[in-house]
C-alpha cells in the first residue's frame, strides 16, 4: 500500500464518490454504485469506496496472490 493509496482512502472517507472517481473514472459502474450508496447513507458509501480502492490495488499485482501453494 503506497502513499497514493493512502491519499485515495483519505479522500474516500471525506467524499466517497470522489475517491472512487479518481480510481476508476466517473462513468464506471463502481462510481455509480458508490454515489447511490452515499446518497442512501454516508457510511455505506465510505465502506464501498474503501473496498473498491483496496481490492483494485491488489488485483493489479497479477497472479502472485492467487498462485497455488504447491505450484513449482
């Protein structure tokens, strides 16, 4: 987790849709879901925004996290 991810998470706590917009773009499904969740309740918007930011960073690492243990 780098400095950019920490800044994205801080932005997501203050304005959840903005943090998701910076990460995925303004026309993405993640942004629309986060916007709706934030309108319905601020806390669900924060939780979803942090989820999107944290999971997307881990998926960029490739197959290293999903490699089988006994893979030689």
